C-alpha cells in the first residue's frame, strides 16, 4: 500500500519561501508521476506535477515562483515555493499517480501553508 507523508508546511511572510517534501513508500517510486495540489476553501486545484521521466507542469498562478523536483534515490518529491503570496495559503496535498496499468492514485494527508504578514 502506497503511503505519502508530507512535511515542510508552516507560516511565511509574503515574499518568503518554503520547501515542501513528500516521502513515498510502499511501491516503486520511479513508475509514479508525482504532483502537488492545494485546497483553500473551495475545490482542490493542481499546483505542479512531475512525470517519472522528469517532465513538469505548473498552474499558471505559480509559474516562475514554484519548482517541483523529485529524487528517485530517496523516493521523495519536493515543492520549492518562492515569492509566496497570501493567495498561496492552502492545505497542500501530495499526489502519486501510477503511470502503468493499473493506474492507481494516492493522496497524502496534507500540510498547511499560511502566508501572511
């Protein structure tokens, strides 16, 4: 059973930085695309994804400020968040999507990010 454990959330001032980590266990990390999503009051939205091959995709609202990366040797995915804005305040969730059949998807428990002065 895949488990995802997020860490690194907390509080930051506008313009500051935070780095989220998501530790993956229970399966072969390298066959999963990984992603970060966030949820403020309202729907959960995509922040960034990275495929097993390293291709990345970002929401327009975070392009140029956030960077997703993965370390297959540590089975960990990261989200470096720079130039934080109050609108980035949300619970951030790690997602793992298996890229080969069967295409299961897993979610972490979420970590709170609060940006305020």
